[in-house]
C-alpha cells in the first residue's frame, strides 16, 4: 500500500525543521559525537538492534548470480549471527572514535560536494525527502543537510541521534514510496543483495533517484558479505528502475557510482518483487 507522504514518527522526531546539528560549532559537534560513540557500544545496544530486526528478515539466500560472489563467511547459522557480526564493526569503539573525529569533516565535505553536484543535475532538490542507507554515524545525512536538504535521515543497525535511526536495510522501517532520494555505499554488506535492492525500490517514490556507490572487482573488509564482480550484478537487481548513468568515482575505497531512477508507471509502482 502507498506510504504516507510524511516520514514515520520515529524518523520525523530526528528531523528538526532547522537542524540543530548544523548550527553547532564544529568542535562542539565533534564532542557530541565522541560522547555518543563511546556511550553506544554497550551490549544492550547490540541486543536491542538484533532483537528488533531479526524477526523481520528470514534466513533465505538470494538467488545465485554470476555477477555477485557471496562470501563463504556470509553463511551464517541464523540471521542474528549475521547481525552480530555486522555490529562488531558498527559498535567498535576505536572505529566510532575515528568516524566521529578524524574522518568526520573529510567525509562530510566529500559527500557535500557529491550531493551539490547531483543538485546541479536536478537529481536532488532541497525539497527532497532523503534517506541514507547504512549511514553509521551519519556523515552523509549531515552533508545533505549542509547543502540544504533538511528532510534527510539515515538508518543503521545502531542509531546515532539525531542523524541516524535504527533500521535494517534488508527490512527498512518505512512505508512504501516514502523517499525522493536514497543514497548508500554499503552494498557489499548486504547478506541478501536482492532484498537490499527491493527495499530501496519499495521505499522510493516513482520518479525518485537512488545513488549507490560500490567497489567492482575489489574485495571489501572482513565484514563484507558479498563481492561485486561487475556492475551488472547491481543494476540487474533494480527491476523497477531505469539506469541514469554508471560512472567512476573515488569515494573512500569505492570506485563506481550507479544512479537509478524509479519508473513512474502505475504497473511498476504497485509491483512487488
């Protein structure tokens, strides 16, 4: 069924009309994120993330693809095992300190340039409802708000208020056709690549744009669940979208940018994968 034109309450609460985050001095922002990163690494956070998402995603392998190689390590006994493995990275105190301090300004600046370029092309506007999939602490969300897209939010297994709410990209916590724009650079972490794509298509409005950054023929880290052998492996999953373009990028170890637009036809809008 079509979703509300407004964001769900859980996300809406994280979207102030004039984002407080961007009004804070930069050093105060780093302090806020440092404190938060240290406080969200408790076992209870991991337990909540696992129990709140595992029930929504059955352990059903994606159909084999000659374009995507699933990692042997991605053969988990249960979906909870997969979530625990991913959270080992997401909640790692050392990594969270790096993401919140040394990496913060560099990544926000890089993402802001990317999003500003998409605005100039008309693929993103200040009125867009935007989602960042697998956003960790939310650098992408901060960048969207910095370039004027105030109605932006991220999801990750562990929340990082006020930018990121709890959510699993295999089962997004949003209604159908909620967003005008979605960005992700975590495709390699998808245990079910087909479901990752289907959830983006489900929550994207007809005519909406998805931008995916991937590494082709490059192995990710030990937390990656799949290796993309060629870009067709990704494009072929988006059956309800047309390709706008595929181009090379240099984006934090990822080398390819895929931009897709969801088809506007009624048949496409109501199809379920």
